[in-house]
């Protein structure tokens, strides 16, 4: 199978800790990306459910036609062949030199060296495959290795980031790792003594490996420096080519008998706090999965489906709530909750819920500007439809919740816990690239019967944007919501081709 959309894909694993953890990591031929899972939290009749997820590695081989050219040693395979297929999967085995299991003296692990070695692997893959670039898929610290490559190694060598087509990160601590407990003491101890190399998650070391040498201040990061930010401009990887998967389930992260999750706090995946797990401006999805383990995001259906559609989808859809006017004053605070599901999948692709510590805050517009907040971005693949004569369908569940606070304390006089002031589901159908993007949409409250029995009819919504390859539609909220959000409140849907 030769497909010019199929670029070489390189997996980059996360932090292994000290020597013992590194030795264990290198004993795995695929650095953990071959690990699957068999658990779903709750199934029918409130019973635990068996769901066999094969692993992201095997699924790409089976569903996207990729090949695995190990044959005893992937380095030897690269060296032995003048040409190799582009649609191949590779593991960046950066920990091997730091293991004691080979009998030689291990080298000290350093993140910058791992990033430089990653560039060497990329250059060899491009040379052997003829592909213009590679795709990087990283878990946890692996995403920081990729960013060191993009933000430091390439600029230091005077090169652009055109050798990387897309970057997908699972649970990467883009903003480092901080602890809710200890009042900063745990971070100071970690960063001072570098216990098992964990200082790489502190601001000073992150500044060193995320900053080009020409811009590096020996005094450390300047005030206000944000490790999450990926600089943009000529020669940089555009943020639209970056996707961050954010986990919101700390309770299933059982590393150190749950002490890690307790120290990091509930607003996390058990290791990485939610607000530190993404790059501002990049695409992101929130899934109720932990950092790793049997309920981890890498070996999850949610993670894989977001990965697959970001890498190989053909349509990008952005949904926003705009022109809303919510009642305010007297300590009234508004939040939105959203869930996004794609037809034919057994999992929710994106969910931001108050119960998961990640609702969307609905702040008033600044200086009279447009009230607008992003609800979700998703990627669709017309080739994955169950029936070729049907449009691509997804649903967006929206809930608006009001909270009244006085001096930071929740007012309970008229409070109804987790009761939404507005709740409805928008059913969205999107035409295929061949037939034209066209969007049909209807609120569930206007649909008779089950959503599964709903079929689109008539012409799609009128395109409100004359820009080529950009299709825009605005949909008013149900009339019952008008007293709450104002009559001008709408859902803005923007569809664009995605390659």
C-alpha cells in the first residue's frame, strides 16, 4: 500500500525514572506503545465492561496500513536498505544507551541528547523513504523531547521545522509538573537535587532545553516565562499541526500507591495537571483517562480515535458559542459543559465537565467585543463512515450552569447542585469532501424519536463565508434558551479541509 498521505511515524515514550525504570523500559521492544487494555469503567447494567483495545501500535498497522520493519533491530533495518516504505512505524529508543542491561557502562540520560538523536532518526527516515517529513506521536516526557527538537535543536543548527508534519502528545507536561501539596517545597527539592532526573519537569531545566542557545539567558527563565508556549513564525511548526490530548482522571493513576495523584491533586490525570497538559493555541481534546495504566490514555480507544482522525482525517470542524449574553452581577458565575461524540464510536471523543475539574468558564466579553468561547474542535474522516451515502455525523452536548459566589464562597440559598440552567444536544451532519462540505444541524429537542433514526433532509445550511475552503454556519440556540443567553446567542460551526 503506497499512500502519499502516509508519512513515517515515530513514537516517543515518556519518563522512565532512574536506572531501574530505564532498564525495564528498554526490555520492551516497542517502549510501551504495544500495550493495550481490556477495561472500560462501566458498561450496561452498571457492570464493568470488557473492551479489548489492541494498542495504538497494532491499530495503526491493522487499520491504516502501516508496516513495522524491525527484523531484529530497527537500526540494522535502516542501515541495510537503501529504500524503505514511507508508511512505516518507528520507535525512538533514546533510553537504550542509558541502560545497564547490555553489559556496557550506561551513559547519563540527558533530554537534549534524546532530542538530537531524534533528529538523526528523522533525517535517516526522510532519506530512506523519500518522505518530506515525519509524524511524531509522544507520551508524557516524550512530548518535551519533541519540543526540544523543534524549539532548540533545529534552531541551533539553523534548520526549519519542515521535517515534522504533525505532533500529537498524550498527557505531556507542557507546563511542567507541579504539586498541589507542599506549598512549593516538593518542587524545590526535586529541582535542587534532580532526583532520578525529575528536574526536567521544573521551570529552569525546561527553559534550558526549550530555548535556542542564542536566546538563552544564563540567569534562568525571565519573569512570566510560560513553558507551554511554542514560539511561532517562519521556520516553526504551526500550532494547527499540534494536538494535545489532556487526561482528567487522577483516581486511576496508581503509581507509588496513589501518592503521585494525591500530591498533584484532583485537577490532573494523576501526574500532570490539566492546565499544564496542553500548548496554548494548539488543538486539544479532554478525555476522562489517567496518565497511564489500565485506564491510561495511551492504551485507550479515546486516545487512539483522536490520534487517528487528527493524523488521517479530511475535515476539521470547530464549534464555538458566540454572541451570548448571560445574566451577571451579585457574584453570578457561568460555566459550560460539553461532550462530543462521533457516530460509530464506542467512546466520547472530548468532554469538559465540572465533575472532571475542566468546565469551560464563560467570561463576559472584553471591552465590548464579541462574546465567543471555543467549545470543541474535532477531525472527521469520510472514509470511516459505515455507509458511503451518509454524511459524517457527530453530536455536541451543551450544558450551561450558573453558580453564585459571595467572597469566594458558594451561595446555597437557591443552589441546585449540578443542575443545568440549559441543556440540549446539537446533532451535526457534515458532507464529504467529494460532495462538498455542507452542514446540516438540528437540536435534539426538535427531533422526534431517537437520534439514531434521524436523517438529514433538504439543502444544507447556507455558507456564510465566501472564503474558499472554509464553510461557516451559525445556529441559534433553542427558543427556550433565549431568556437565559439572549436571542443573538448562536453556535458557530466552521468546516475546513484537513490533510
